[in-house]
């Protein structure tokens, strides 16, 4: 086990003198070690690592807002991002778009409701979503309904 392998995995080697010895001159690697054998595989792995770094960096949350107006701007930006992501997969009904509020944090939802009260006091929770939908989407009404 000192060499990183179980005793059954160690194969005896033959020295120049013809003696059988259980120690080889090459470093023993565990059986799970699989280095990249060719440069194309190494480039693929490097590309995947770069993609992982880009995803981690771009998806990190922003630092906390300093005041309520800054938090409102950030909450609205996160709402717009979620609306765009939801619409990117295809057309959605208004009911399906209302589910976006479940993805946002409670604090963001509260801030957006406060913004919505300024836009439409009767429907505070949906006013910010309506504003975001009007900015990024085109509404199509069903015909014949």
C-alpha cells in the first residue's frame, strides 16, 4: 500500500540480472489514474475547464446592495434575466410567466412588489413582471378565443 496500490495490483518485474522483484522503477499510480493520452483530449479537457470557470464567474451573485434603490435595480435586473431565460425556451402563457417570481428570493419579491405598487396599486405583484415582459417580449393573443 506504500506505493499507492493494493498488493494484488502490484505485478512483479524482472531486473536486468533476471531476479524477480516486486519493486519497479516507474512510479506506481492508482488504477483510477487516467492521464490524457493525446493533445486533442487535453484541449477538450482544457476547454471544459475554461467553460466551468466562465460559468462559475458569470453566475456568482453580485455583492449586496448598499441601499434600497440599488437593491431595487438589482432585483429588477434579476427578474429580467429570469424572464429572458424562461422565454428563450419558447412562447409561454402568462400563467407560466408568473412562476418566475418563485425563482427569485423573498427579498427580491418584496422589493418588486413595492415597485409594483407605484406602477399599479391594484396588482402590485404582477406589475413589475408586466413591465419586464413589455420590455423583452412581444405579446401574441390567441385568435378565435
